C-alpha cells in the first residue's frame, strides 16, 4: 500500500534519514551537516506553518516534499520555497510529481501566489521535474555555493499559483495538517 499524507513530527527520524544521504553524498543540499530528527521536527513546526508531506510505501516513509518561507520580510509572505527528497529506490517512479502536485495544491488553498525552487546546477532530473510541474526558470545565482571542493550555481524556478496577483490579497493561512490535507493520490505500487 502506498499513499501521500501529511508529515508529522513522528516522521522526522525517517525524513532525517532520507535527507542525510543528500547532505553527505551530494551537492543537491548545501547543508554541510545533516540535521537530526529534532531539528527537522522543529522545521516542520516553524511559523508560518507550511505543508510537509510524505510518501509512505508499505508503512515506511520513502520521500517527502515541503514548503518553507521564501524570505523573512513581510512583503514576501505570499511566496513559498518548495523542496523534495526521495529515497533512491523510488526515484523515477512518479512520486516526485505526485508529491509536488499535492504540495502546490495545498499552497494555493492557503492563499500563496507563487512557489519557488532552487536547484543546484547541473541537476537534469530536478530541472525536468520542475518544468513538468509548470515552474519556469527565472534566473541563476552563479557560483553561490561552495561544497565538495568547488563552487556551484543555483538555478531558480517559479510557479505562479494564481492567474493574477490580487490587488488586495488575502493573508496566507497557516497549514493545519489535520484538516487541510486530504490526499488525492493514493496509488498502490
């Protein structure tokens, strides 16, 4: 049985295990020390509360996607950054698209108007995922991150979540996982 569901702090250890691989073995994340379960649980509950989702396969967390604050200044409060990490065994199985679809749908219902994603370049799989999801490339920060003994570029992608920017936007809502998230993708694999 496979499903996408809201992540809980109890999932933080599994999420930390998935993320640790990317921190320690890739330049996909610029963190140099993998956060532990407590640190990730705190991120999940940080204000403003934004969605964290997991894909669960046969009862085990096998990937996750989440949104975070785009920038700290209040004028940016309608924008969110999106990230996704999958266990190597489920990559290229459609779970990235399913997780991101759920995440983007939730951001829309919470009154967000734009989603952004930063991708360490090159990363053809992530670039493709974002473009398939409708994100448009908007720029590149050249040589912005130093990891694994070299400088890396980060490409930025943007997805407009509303057809027009409202003249008087409603304030973004805090995510309430117990009531806001009803998964729509529950395929069995």
